[in-house]
């Protein structure tokens, strides 16, 4: 059914003690731990694309033995349960040991093409890193992770994937608003899939403990497995590898800003070493454009991880990774070139992304002012980001029609107040398009290929959660189907592209979320 290679566990040093009891783990990358069985597992949804990548068809997904494994009730032949040990900076402060508190790796599945995928159960029970928590996950956060993983993939954003969403038939106690009113919520387990789940924090922890032998081993393993082809002596290889990490991270962040995604918790332990979006907690999509918007209630006062600060935070996180790797180099300053490469790559990728969003054949030096003025207008006028850029493609440069963008406004009074400013900006934009002399239909097709018609809007995810908590999971499948083709017009699916309704403006789950899951 699944062919497993246990090399990750074999080649990375693990600790001998098998116990889920909380503890500090020294001198090891991982701890052996088995998932905790659940009462009544039920497959609520699965991704057929991820299943196919693992050589699984619909019949295999319906097999009771596979369901038991995806729920954490048993290990299939070749599976080896373990949780990894890492640290991290959380909201700018060193937090020490963190680790997989409720994520249990099952090993590496290798498909018929020789492609390797790590499988990880999130919400499968306590591990040594659970810090006295139960290691479980609630249905609401599991639905959000399952849907967003697949939505991001189909948008073309590097991401971990999700194979399955399994209801546990049990409840989990959570204080969603951290206000002293915990409630019992339905539980679930998500099977996450990625080539690697190694994070920046994996390297930070041994560096903070001055365990340079362990750090050196992890660097060698990661380069060998996840970055094949790097050659040269160890210092030169490490510098080239760090530069590659910086480039991948820059491209990832540019993608986030292209589609209007806000991660919400960009701690260093939530940064993938291979440049994927990882750990979908209180994420969100920008509705009315606001550079300072964050979906995370914990971040409401500082807005450290808001939409516009994500590029700077990614660089700060890379600096912390550089600090961790520096003791392995005779000249630690050599890593500065990687950080410079981050700046260069992000600037280039952002300009390329927004040239495409605006329908420009290439970015010119004065296009930055045009875009900055648009962002300022969108913010003041409460214009919906996704709706605006999708509708902008229909503009005729020869005769700009502002009414094409009416539906992007959330408030009629603001539309009227800023009508003159919008008209003037559109005249400047039309003049810029005419400089390119690009056939209109080609420009429309190019813009529609990068400006999604459908994104996983926060209120849509919440509606799917509300229904699923009442036993109706149909909207999960409906959303998954729509989000498979986010750039296509899908007749009859307009309800899934509508901007946020008024009732969802301040509702929990539709505007901001906590980290509680």
C-alpha cells in the first residue's frame, strides 16, 4: 500500500527513550513516539492529487487499514513513529526547546517514481515536546490546515500538502479565545505530506546549546537529502546552501504577497528549510486591503507578522538561522552574502509578480510609484484585493471604465468619496499599459493566470467548519473542488469568489483567529 524508507530516522540521531512524557531532549534530533489511538476514526476528506503522488487510489483511501494509520490507531509495515526536536524564536524572543508537540512523523513514503515524501500526523497525541498539552487538534483548525495546504498548492505557492482529514469521534477541550471559557470541540487528525519538515529551529537549538557536533550532523544530513548536487569543501558548501535557502525563502514570501496571504505566526520554528509554507495556524487572506492586517489575535497589538512586514520578518528569521550556522564556519561573515541574495531575490520576484498582476510586460523603474499609489488608495477606500486585481484585467486602456471595479469596494460611501482618485489612477494605469502595446486579450489571459478568481477566504473556511461541526462535510469537498482551479472562471461557483459579507467583518474565524487548536 505504502512503501516506507526509514532513512530519516536512521541517519539522524534519535534518543533511545520511548515515552511521551515532557522533557528536555539533548544530543538527539528526534524521540521515538507512537500515535495515540482514537475512538471512532472517520475519513472526512482527502486530496486525490496527494494520494496519487503516494500511489494511492480511491480504493486504497477507503481501506480500513489505511484509515487506521491515518487516524493514528496503528502503524503500517515500515512506519516508524517519531517526533523531532527543535527550538525557535517566537515573536522575536528565544523560546528554547519547542519540538513537535502534537505532530508525529511516520517516516518517508517512496513512490514508484522514486520520489520521497515524509508523512506526518498532526493531532495524533502527546509527544515529549507537548509541554503538558494533550497533543490533539480540533476539527476547526484541522479543516483550515487541510484546505489551505491544497489551496496554496493549486495557487502555485510552495507548501506542505495534506493527504487526509480524519475525524476522531472524540472531543478536545480548548479555550479558543483564551478568556477562561474552555469548551469541548470535535477532534481531528490531518496527515501532512512534504519532502522535508525540517525547520530553521532545528538548527537553532543545537547551536544555542553549543552542541556543534549535532549541528554539523544535521547540516550534513539536510544538504545530502534535501539539497543534492551541492559540492565543495564543507565551509563553501554550507555558504552555498545558506544562499539557496535565502533565495527559496524570498520566492516564497513574494508568492504570499502576490496572492494576499498572511501566515500569522512567522516564528523561526515555523520556517521551512526548503522554502515551503508550513504550519497553517491563524493564517488569513487579505480582504479589504490593509498592509497592517494580521489574522492572529495574539499579534493584534504589535502586528509583528502583518501582511506588509512578512518580507522583513523572513529576513530577520534568516539572520537567526545565520547566527546558528556561523559557528561552523571559519569566516562567519561569509553568510552575509546569502542575506544580500535574499534582498535581491525578493525585490526581483516581487517586481515580477506585481508586473504580472498589473498586466505589464516587464517592470520599469517608475512602476513602483504607480503600485504604491494604488496600495494607498486600496487601503483608504477599503477595496477588496482579490476582486480588484481580477476585475482590473477587463479594463480597456483606450477607454477606462471605473465601474468595472465597483464590486471591489466594501462600502458605497467610500467608493463615492474616492471615485475621483480611482479615476485618476486608472488614467495613469491605462497610459502605462499603452506604453507596452500588448494585445488586450493576451494581457487579460496573462493577468488571469496570476490573479486568482478563487482563494480560501476566511469566511468560507469558517462556513465549512460550522457545517462540519454539525456533521455536514459537503462544503469541505465543494471548496476543495473549486480551489483546484483558482485561476479559472467556474460558472455556477460565484458564491465561492464573493468578497467577505458584512456579517463576517468582525466574527471570530472570519476576521482574526487565536493560536488555539
